[in-house]
């Protein structure tokens, strides 16, 4: 593969004039083949928590005495960056597994790179640090408040570093509102939800899921009833990580009510990291709205929106935030966020995209993603490959490719026997065809000998979606 990090490491050593020993150059990490909770066995190499593996590394080298006059160091670094840029282009071209929209043009914002923009503190209370972008941040938050139907004077929110931070914040608000509450989350919830439970030392009850990946409300009910004496804090998924399943928010609320939980005895956080910004633009899709008894919603900004840096949006009700926040004299602001310093560039990127695309632009992009996802699923089926596409989703789940090199080439996220492609606005039919053609050729090699068969996915996506030897 051209321009890999392995290649970078080699060049660095050479251009520094240090001894080059090819055997010493670390190989690219080998992909995982079996995953368990604590250890991932990679081809003959095991990743164990607590042991760092230095696979690839661009060492820092001290400047030579004559570097300033010769410009040697600058030229060397320019070379490294140019090669890295090539790697990024290659990796962007062969990317299908993560929900990142890699199609954007933020050229107009390049002029702001010279500023250290930091929105530390509360977005609504200006701190003493003047190089901030709060005006953009609040504009973006107001747009989301309108999308999720909450009045400007009733919400509080901020631009986070990622969807994970949104979950950590939403669940923390729930915990502050109900210090003795139990956290309920479907077992297909993102790992950040269970991380929040561990961080806050909360009692956490995992709920079973349907084969689609959606929360099983019958099991939810069964697990709520013995705990009626304690308030409930619930994570509702607006798009699960692996299958893109959308939990039925209305049914979750109904289940709580049927179990005797009045609205002042539960707190719902909606994790919309993946699909929270797509669902509002899908015709006839259920609504995430603060008109319903929910406490908070979060999304990632680098996924469907296509920000070039990780970021996200978190909104909650202003009445809840007072329990959490503290004034900080040295900032002249209020501390109600998870992080201290906050990326002030991210709100500007979000503001720029929302202004350029608007509601109509997003609607068009969502429709394209759903159309292309259906195309991919249909083509996989035509080729006799087990696959599933949830109704409101652009996540196409299919059989895990046999060859981990192929998985790495296309950066597919895999779990058990499943892999998925998440169709984002930058994923065109041409790209899907390119991928499909490679997959079909590879499968004819992997499975040419009848002794090796494609995996059975009945347990993962249902026998109706599985076309293994047993189920076709
Ligand atoms: C459902 C869900 N929640 C939360 C996250 C975490 O988002 P981030 O990667 O922005 O931290 C993800 C990431 O893919 C996700 O799929």
C-alpha cells in the first residue's frame, strides 16, 4: 500500500541520516481476529490492557546546529507531512466502516488556523479569555434547540469534543437529578454509556435487544418492575453503533408509565451520536423532541455533518443544569461541562456547514445515503451475501470478511460475525461498486474450497437475513 505509516517511519530515519535498519522498522499493526472484553487476539499478537505496543512512530529529533541556516529540518518535515497527506488521501478513499462524512470543503476557514480559539467555561457566560467563538457556538445550539423543539430560554447546552462526551454529560445530568437512580441501557448501547456508569459508580442494568438491535421493551419492563422504588435514568439509542437500530422512544416512555414511573421519576438521555442528525430528515420517522419527557440529547458533529475534527452537540433542560454547575471565579464563568478547555474551532465549522446546507441540504443528503444504503444491501443479497439494513438506517450489516487485510483496507468495523458499511454522504454508488467488486473477487478466492464456508449470521441479524449454507 502506498504511503503507509510504515513507509513514513522508514523515511524519517533515512532523512535524519541515522542508521537505517529495515528489520527494526515496526510493521503496521495486524488486525484483530477475535475480540473479547479484555483482550484482542491479533494475528499471532495479543493486545493486553496495560501493555503498550509501539507499532509505528515518527520520532522527534532534536534540531542540528546548522538547521536554521540550511533549512534542512524544515525541508525534512515538509517531506514527512507531504507523505502523510498522501496516506490520508489513500485512507480516505478506502473508508467505509465508520460513520464519518469525509466530503467537505472548509477552505474559507483556513484563515482562522492562526488563532487559539478556546470556549472554556459556559457558552452562555463569557469568560475573561477573549479569543473564543461563543457567538458561533450559541448560534449552533439555537439551531439544534429549534430542531429538537425546545424554547431558547428553556435549554442549556454546549459543543462537546465528541458523542462520548455528550453521553458522559447527559448521564451525569441524569445522575445529578436522581442521585439514587438506576441507569438502564440496551446491551447494544455504545461503550461510552457503560463507561459513564463505571465512572459515576452507578448501578447499571443492561436490557436485551431485538434482532434488529433495538431495545427490547418487554425485557425493559421486566427489569423496571422490581426496581420501582428507585428513579430510572435511561439511555435511548437513536442509532446503535453496530446495526444502526433506533430505539422506540415512545415505547420506552410508555413502558415507564405502565410500570408506574411518573415523569418526575425518570430521566431519558437520547444518544443520537450516529443517527440523531439524520432521523429528523427521514420522512415519517419518529421524532426526538423535548416536547416529550426527555432530559437530554447528544449528537456527534464529525459524523453525518462532516466536521474535520471530532466534536458534538449536547442539549439539556436549563432547569437540570443548575444542579451540576459551579461558578469559577478565575474563569469569570460557570463550570457545567465535562471538559475545561473546549475546542473553539469546532463551533465555527458546525456553524459554517449548517449555514451552507441548512435543513434542505441535510434532507437531500440523508435521502441519498438511504438510497445508496439500499443499493448496497440489494447488491449484497444478489451476490448471495448475508446482509441487513434497518428501516431508518444507512448502516448495512453483512458477513465479516474472512481476510483481515481486506477488513483493514476498507476500514470495516467488525463484531462477532458481522461487519458493516455506514453509508455517509461521501459514499457514492461508484465507491460502493468498487468495494463490491473487490469483495466478490476476494470471496471467490476465500470460499473456492467447499471446506471453508461463509459465516452464519442468523444469531446476529436473523435467519431471514442470513444466506449461509443452512439458511439460504
Ligand atoms: C451510538 C453511538 N454513541 C456514541 C458514540 C461515540 O461517539 P464519538 O465517537 O463521537 O465519541 C458512537 C460512535 O460511533 C456511537 O455509535
